[in-house]
C-alpha cells in the first residue's frame, strides 16, 4: 500500500495556492490550483466575522511591534 502526502503550497511569485499530492517516494503526482476557492472561503469568513454586507469596505493593515517582535493586524470597517 502506497502512502501519499498532500500539502497546501503557496507560490508568492505567482500568487497561487495549490493542493499538491506526492507519492511515498516524494514525487509530485498532482497539483490542483485552489486559489479561487480559498479566497472565497476567506472572504466569506471575514464577512461573517465582521457582519459585513455587500458594498462594505474592509481595510486590513499590518503594524509591527519592534519591542515584542510580533505583528498585529488591525481591521477597520466602513
């Protein structure tokens, strides 16, 4: 019985999220582009969490706290 490994991989250069399947000897067997599906899920989650309606704006900014060496994300709705 062969064991297959599936991974989620993000290609920053192409802006693509893929579901990759590898054989037990490490060879790539398939690569499925799931960027659109992931984007839709993330947007649906944001709309639900922040009670947004169609046409609402969502601004996400990244602030770096140099003392703690951590990142914070601030979300503002209009």
